[in-house]
């Protein structure tokens, strides 16, 4: 059984993004790849934005536990998500590389 994080109500999605974003940031800093992660986010962000906007617009998915604050037609939490995911990927990849090079 999964824990009920819905207790955060309309801030549930935002809270999860902050938690996972903190982990992504820690990995990126640990691996020493802040610039690389920022570049990756900058390159992927426009594609992610269009994809996200379109899928929300046509009703592919809905996000019930969110603040309701939108920016440029999509929830603010989705903007954060589009930064967190590529940062997490770069941070994880580079942390693994750093740890295996130290062996």
C-alpha cells in the first residue's frame, strides 16, 4: 500500500516536485555537472512545453492535486517537472559515472 500524499491537497503535485527537484539538484551538484544539466534543460524545455501543452489541451491527462496556478497555458507544477526530469537524468547518469570512475 502506498502512502497517501494527497494530504497536501492542492499542493500535492508541487510538494512532490520540490522533493524530487531537491534530489535532482543534489545529484547534479554532487556530480559537478550543474552547467551540463542546465544546458540539457534549456534544450529540452521547449519540446517538453509544447508536448505538455498539447496533451493537456486535448485531454490526454488531468492533474487534480495541483495549485491551479497556470503560466503560459500549463500548470506551474508542469514547468517545474520539465526542469526536474532532465536534471534528474543528467544528475543520475553523471553520479553513476563519477562513482564507477572512483572504483
